[in-house]
C-alpha cells in the first residue's frame, strides 16, 4: 500500500532539493570556461595585469601567460569541486535534461498538492465534514461500547455454563465413587 500524500510530498521535496544541489554542482563544475565581459572598473573581470606588463622585483617586464581565460586557483584539481569543462554541445544537452527533470519533479509535487484533502473546498464545507466525521466517530464508539458490554455478558454466561458442567461432572464423580 502506498504511503500517505504528505509523506509522498515530503519525499518529493527531498528529491527536489537533491536535484537542485546536483544541478547546481554539475553546472558550476562542467560549464565551458568563458571569460566574463570586461569591466574597466572591476579588477576581477578586467585585471590591470592583463592589459599592461607587470613589473617584477628584478626589473624584468613580463607578459601575461596564455591567451584566453585561465582557471583560477579555486578551479584546480586541488579544489573541493574542481572545474572540468565539457564541450558546449554536451553542456547544453545536459542543461536541458536537468531543467526538464526539475520541471517534472515540480509537476509531480503540484499533482500531490492537488490531491490533498480539502483543496477546492471552502472553510464551511470542511468544518461541516469534520462535524459529520466527529458524529460518526461518536456513533461508532457507542456501538463499540455496546458490543463490549454484550461480549462481557456472553463471557459471563459461558463461564456459568462451564462452571455448571464442571459441578455436574464433579457431582457425578462423587456419586459414582460412593456406589
């Protein structure tokens, strides 16, 4: 038997959270390395060393190494989550699949929410249903108590019958032994 709707809903939320984490991890580790648009006011997106030669303590002028974007220290294999870019086509395909999975899980959650009792009914209707159910519970409890009293009476009556039979057997044994 399947579990109740709230348990299913909690499970779906847990799965959605896991999917969000996995999606963000994948996107942050596998994205193609693309340099940000240069911003002359931001030293991190447009560092001064990239446009002018840097002065070393020995007086040598050195040019920046490599052409194009280079991974930072946080993107090396020694980092907790190293950057391992994949081809843009592979990344775009995976991005679409991950988005579809998130949408599908969201739809599953919406379906479960729509199946919750009370959705689509007013407060008065729900209160009336509760009153009717409470009355049914009271009736069932009265019937249960009556059946319990009836059962006790039957047990008492059966006990009397058994005890009567026991006495008659004892009486017959006593009468049979004396003869």
